């Protein structure tokens, strides 16, 4: 991670620890950076929580920097990022609520399965071992990476057309272009291969301890029009998670695609997540 982001993260952790407020940790997925959560962080801060946005190891500071040096994203695996986020959480004095989107939605379930989360919201989460549906739209969204085995070890950018299909299919053309320019960055190919082969690999890092009694309450949010992690994947994740003794819920938000955390309707999703967190964590 860049020096400035590392400093910023240290400041966020310090502020959370000295404030006495419950931390909320935001974890982004592929093709985005920590700043994709900035508006969410403000909403949760105004509601009395202390936001922390850890990012993935070596995340650049800006979209421009990311596009200029895509190689920094390569080789980042699910396990590596989960351990990095767990390390950040370990620096917090209070058990946080944890919110993640896409592969971040998988990562927060891994973290909850380690007993590290006071309440968890997984938004359009990537699949983990035991989640069997592989809808065509999800395969098409992943095809820019999965189409070439060599991409496992590379950082892969999305073309605008690929971003439009995978993230911005439920918004206007103008908004889709704005989102692409504002947020889209290259991404590590490794996690997509890990998720795609999770059910074939007993030792996969893309697995979740859904039975841990310390998992805590969990909400899965699914966008109705999501091509990348559609309802079939979200619902199959929910069915595995609801065997846990803790509260497990799922909600579908109408007319929303995979970019629902960053598009013009982000506030509805943020408020849904906030309402769930507020039920369990003050």
C-alpha cells in the first residue's frame, strides 16, 4: 500500500480507538479502491461510528496511479487480503461492524467466520466453497479474467464495455461512463480463479466458516439486476450462512446492478446496511 494510504489508515485506526465509538470496517472488492467507500464512511460517521477503510495490500492512492502502475495489484489472493484485513481489525480496541462489496463481501464473511466481526453486511458477495450456482451472467462478467489462465498472475483492467456489463448495467450510459472514469482500476486475477475453482479445491482460501457460533449477525444484500454476483449466488450464500445460530438475513434491492455501492443510488444501500448494523451494534 502507498505510504500516504498507510498513514491515513493508521490515523483511522487511531481515531477509532481514541473516539470510544464502534468501528465500521469497509472492504472493497476487485476493480475498486478504498475511496469508493468515502461517502459511506461519512454516513456512518454521522451516525456515531468510526469508519476504517483498509484497502488491499499495495493499493495505490488514486485511480490515476492505479492505471499507471497496474502491476501492484497482481498476485493478491483471497487469503492474503483476508489476513491483511484481520490484521487491521486486530489493531482496533473494539470489535467492529464489517461491510464488504463483491470480493469484499466474501472477505467480510471470512472475517466473520473467524469471530472478528460484531455485525456483518455482505453486498453482492463473491461465492465461497459450497456455493454451487454459476449463472451465465457471472461467468460472462468474470470472462475478461478467466478467459486466459495466465491472468491468474496478472492485474487485469476492464474495458468500458466490460465495466458496463459487470458493474453499470442498471444505470444510464452517461452515469456508467462517469463511474468508469471515477472508480475503475485494474484488479488481481487470482481471486477470480480461486472463487471459480473453490468447489474443486478442498484447501481453497475462498472458504467461509459459516458455523462458527461467534460469527455474529449477518446481512446479505443483493442487487436485483446484478450480472456479476446475481441473486442465485447471494441466495446460495445465505442458505449456507443461515445454518448459523446468529441472525442471518438477505434482502434484494430492486433495479440495482453490481455497482450499487458507488452509483447514484448508493445511499439507499448504505441506509439499509446502517439500519442492520444499528440493530446490533451501537
